[in-house]
């Protein structure tokens, strides 16, 4: 009798964790950016936030949508650092159309579909790396929302637990662990640069102009 009660408690607990993890996966992708957006609106400056995070997020989600089946200026020195918002829209549209066409042509290939799914998960796992590199270049985390990173960490942790509990393919929880590792590395940067301030690095005019345009 006691074993049955214990099994029921474990079953209820697992179900609760799955529901919480599923909710975190639904809303966790949006909520972390709210404090970062508010900081940018308050300071009218996005210089400390890596806009490449937005690029990685867009690529990851576009690939994920395609996996669920169904610019004019080509100077790489200024890629994703344009002066007008329409340039970003053109880039995203071009990527979506090209990726959709390739997916349509190779949709019957099991290897392609599996590769597409892996790229979607792996790209999302790399979401924090542009911010990690930006902080390293600036030798500071000023301008970056710590609340955003904390929400990243909690959301990625829940997501990884969800993958483990649902016995998802190995690449899912492996990429989840990688994402958590990157989040922790960014939090370490917050601690390190706050306790051991580095010499400030001057930012380029083009980057500042791009940040103000966004």
C-alpha cells in the first residue's frame, strides 16, 4: 500500500515537473528579453547588448519552423550592423525563402530532415555565444540585462530537464546542457568584470550608429 502511494506521489511530481518545463519552453523564449528591452528603452542605447543574439534567435526559430514540416549590401564587414531596419527585414526574408526552397526540394531526404532538426537545436544552443563574445570584447557586461541572462539560465535548465524526462534524442539534451553552460559562463563574466574591472574598450562608430538605429 505504501509503495502504491509512493508511486502515485512520484507520478504526480513527474507530471508537475513536465507541465512546468513545458510552460517554461512556451514562454521562456520571450520573457528573458523583456528586461533587456526595457533597459534599452530606458537608456536609449543598445551598445552593451549583442544584436547577433537576435540573429541567432531568428535563424534558430526559422529552422525550427521548417523542421516542423509542413541587403542589397553584401559587405561582410557590416553584416548585421546596418543603419536601417528594412535591411534586417530583407536579410531575414532572403534567408527564409532560400531555406524554405531548399527544404521543399530535399524534404523527402531523411538525412536532410535530421540535419535540419539538429541545426535548429544547435543554433539555439549557440544563442548566448554572441553576447559572451561581446562581453569579452568590451571587457564589461555594462548594457546587458542580468535579468535576461538569469531567465535564460532558468529557462534552459527547465528545457534540458524536460528533454531528459521525456527521453528526447541525445542531441536535444546535449545542446540543452551546452546552452546552460554558456549561460553560466556569461554569469561568470558578470561576477568577474564587476569584481575585476578591465580597461574599457572604445566602440566603433558604425556599431554605435547601428545600435541607435535599432
